[in-house]
């Protein structure tokens, strides 16, 4: 894996792909790419799709928005 742009991964603690997200974050970090891995307790696969009902999903979208805004400031 080569270094790339900063990366943010939001994943639920009950996500079936949690181990994959952790592995991807670790490999990305090893490639000297800044990475943030946010694991949200009790959240299942694609919990962000339920943003109308889940506060954690709204927090995830808000964090993603702040992350993206910070990336554009760097450009």
C-alpha cells in the first residue's frame, strides 16, 4: 500500500466488517497515511443509513463533514 490522502473510517462496534476496517486502518497507517478509525458502540452494519433515528449516525455524518472540510482547507 502506498501513502495517500487522509482517511476517516467510521464503523459500528457490531459491524460484520469491523475486523476488516481495523486491518485497513492499520495498513493505511503503516503506509504513512493519516487515518482516523472511529468505532461507534452498539452500531451495526450501515448504521449511517438510519440517520433520521440514530444519534450515532448523525454524529458520524457530522464528523465526516468536519473531516472533509478540514481536508479542503489544506488544498
